[in-house]
């Protein structure tokens, strides 16, 4: 029964991700196509990046252990250094441009959400369910997901990782089949460890998000000078600070619990990476 429920949860999570991307990406594409063009170029660069070292380092080592042709060594070393520098510089420039788009999309969707709120029927303006949905949309888009850029980062990283792995597999099968088998075993072991660690992290953030909504409310009410007079008038300072501190401690406890649960998997992951 528990296995079935876990499967349903994972399926529903995948459905939510697909539904979210399917909803936001067409809107983002219509609003600003250049974002996806820039990210596609950055994706290509990130795929190429590791292969600079993979290709040229063995050539340099072979040359040093073999004929020791100075000209070839210099050429390979120059291509290694210059290629790595060009790719790093280009990746940084593109990352800066993508960060600019983060603000553009944030402003655009905030304006769109404001328009939707203003179009609400009057009876929904004080309806708890409607207000909760508005709060969830605002917090989910700005705090937890990071907006379009936050959604795109893991999506493009997955694509990049798939192509990198495929490239490494092809090179290893051609040049070192035995090493490919050993690496494959370590990779499977690493995937199992990271999967368990990610489940702990997801569960922790689910719990923390509930606490954070209450914590953020008290924190922003205290920090906002607009409500200073009312807080003093009703003598609510001590109560507000106490509630804020309680929620803060609950958040710290949640992340402390997550860290303690993930520690064994983190250590195992480090051992796998070293191997």
C-alpha cells in the first residue's frame, strides 16, 4: 500500500512539473524568445566544456610519454587553455544575460498576476481559499521556484547532463571498455544515493514551506514601518517577536533534521565521487 502511495506521489509530482512547464513556457516564449535562444547556446557550451579536458589532456600525456614532440605539446596545451578560457568567459556572459531575463520575467508575471487579482469577483476578495491561492502563486513563483529562470535551470541542467553522460559513455566504450564497466557501477551507486538524498530534501522543503509562510508573515509585518503605529498601539510587539522567534526555531529545527538525515548519504556520495 505504501509503495503504491509513493508511486502515486512521484507520478503526481511529475505531472505537476509537466503541467507547470507546459503552462509557463509558451507564455515565456511569446513574451521573450531571446531567453530560450541564449539558454540553448549556453546549454551547448556547457555540454562541450568537459570534453575540452577529456580530449586534450590525454593527447598531452601521450605526447609527453611518447615522442615528446614540443610543437604538438605546445599546440595541445594552448588549445586546452584557450578553449577552456573562451568557454568559461562565454558561459559567464550568457549567465549574466539570463539573470537579466530573470528580472524581466519576474516583473511581467507579477504584473499579470496583479491584473488577475483585480479581475476577481467581489465575493472572492475576502474568501480564504481565493486568498490562499493568490498567496501560494506569489510565494511559489517568487520564493520557491525562482520564476521562469528557476524552473529552466534544472530543466536545462538535466538535458546538459544527459548529453555529457552520453558523450563520456561513447568515449569510454571506444577507448577503455573495462573502465566503462567500473564507472557504470559507481554511477548507479551514486544515482541511488542522490535519489535518497533528494527525497529527504524535497520532504524537508515541503515541511519548511508551511512554516516559512507563517514566519515570513510575522517577519515582514515587524520589518514594515507601515504597521509600527498599530503594533505599538495594541501592545503587540512582544507577541509578534515571540511568534516570529518560534517560527524561526521551527525552521532551523527542520533544516537541522534534514542535514542530519542527509549526512550519511552526503558522505557516501563524496566517497563515490572520489572513487
